C-alpha cells in the first residue's frame, strides 16, 4: 500500500512523515530481537528457527528451553553478544569436544591435557559440563599415575553427584564412577601413596576443598589423614581420633591407618591383630591395602616363618588384584623384591623386579625401577620405607 501525501497540507504532510518514521523505527528495533539465530552443530544439524536466550561456561539455552553444550556447536550467528559467544566457543568448544570423544572410547591419558586446561575454569561450578571436566581430570590423572592428585577432583565429582539427586549426570562412554554412597570413599583407588612431593601438593588441594565445603563427605577427611600419614604429619594421629565410627567402611579404613602408623614407626602391635582377625569382614575394596600393611608388619618380625608370612601377604596382592589395583600390586612386588634382596636371595629378587617392570610399567615403583641398570643393584623402595 502507498500513500500520496503531496495533496495534503504542509502540517498534515509533516505529521504523516513523522508517523511513518516512527513506525519504521519500531519495526527496525523489533526486527533483530524476534529474528531467529542460526546455529550449526558439529553433526551438521542446522538450527535456524530458534534464538539463543542466554549462555554461560556451562551451556547454551535456547528460547524453547533446549540446552546445548559448547562441544556440540560448530558455529553460530546470533542476535545477542556475538563477540562474547565466539570467544566462549573458541575457548571451550574444541577442548570439550576432545574430552567427550576420548571419554567415549576410554582413552583417559589422551584426554588429560584438554581436561587440565579447563579444570581451573570449571572446578567451582556444578553443571553437567563441570562434572564431565572434573571426571576427566580424575580418570586422566589416575591413568597417568598421578593417583594422589586424583583425590581432589574425585571429591568434587562425588559432591556434584550427591547434589544432583535424581538429576542425570551422565557422561560419554560406559565407565561410571564407583564409590561407597555413605562415606564417599572411592573404589577405584586406594589411599596408598609413595611420592612425598606429589602427596604434599595433593594434601594442599584436599585441605582447600574441605575448607571450602562445609558438607564434604567423610571420605575427604579420611583421604586428608592418609596423605598426612604419607608425609609423617603428627596431626594425622589426632585426626584419626576424631573418626566418628558411624560408617563401617570408614572404621575399617581407620583401622588400616592405625596399622600403617605402627609399621611406619617400626612397630607391630594391636593394630596387626585387629586387622588380621577381621580380614574376612573387611570391605573387598580395602583388602589389598590391608594385605600390603600386614605384609610390611610381618616383615618387621624376627622369625623366618613370620617374615615368610609377610612375603605371602605382599605377593597375594599381584595374584588377586593385578587389574583392579595395579599400583598396590606393584608396591607389593617392589617391597617383596627388596626384602628378598636383603635376605640374599638375589635370583628371586631379580625375578620379581622383572615382573614389576613388565606387568606394571606405569606404576611409581616400575618407573623408579627402570632407572636401575645393574641387575645386582638394590631395588628402589617407597619413600615410606
């Protein structure tokens, strides 16, 4: 439709022009806010009938309530803050995509560098994306032999899963985090650490987590105590006295800690008896740890029969837990090899060291052992020996 204003009086023409300009301005102002954005996903799906309502590090929410994550998006043209959107996509899109890919195939060592790069950004967040990043860091560190440094991201994963309630926190791949629901103790690693420098750094991280998290699970304090025992921190003794006794598996771990404390002090007393008489009642996930410290305790005794029993405890770990707890199995082999070396049985010691390096090449003890080039050289021991 067109309007001829030439025949109108000057004042009327002026009013009509102002009215037309006002309508045009309104239409132009309304246009961008109602126009759809264009989003191209990595699977080549094109969303051209939706608008980006808001976005953050965690997700992109569309106007119909649909939620996307940055790893899903290839590129987008939006009516909102395009510059900030592009910055987020550049910083988060590819790393999150790499993490998702490697979680899907179970390549945990390869995902670690991508997860570590994003972890400081997501550590304090509670979204599904934050959980995926923290879980990737935990599993990546475990796969790379950084077991002590896996504790803090594990505690954050446990906290997020607990806070999620019925909300799904699914991640790519078939693997799911295994832990005791009551205490939060993880069933994928045991509190047995050998590198004191790494343990000190892990202790700082766990302590900071506890200070920031008033409702931290009981496992946080238990892991903190274990790290302190590794570092011979005198506060570990007083901390063990504060264990409440409300959870069976926590009480069992505390009893193993008391055995560890006796062994590191060069003693063998009531803790040995307490653990040995309750072996069949121990939670299955704690038994390899109990075998290790019982083996160490019996090797402190004087008679050959008792020392032989100590070796049997240590060698039982690689026999039963080679796949489930390889680092504890490696520790058992390493200490048994050292004991046999000291007793003069060089042939058996060398055989165990070869088994250590071949079966557990990524373990702390195997890495240390590969530095020994002379077959007659005494095998490296743990820092807590």
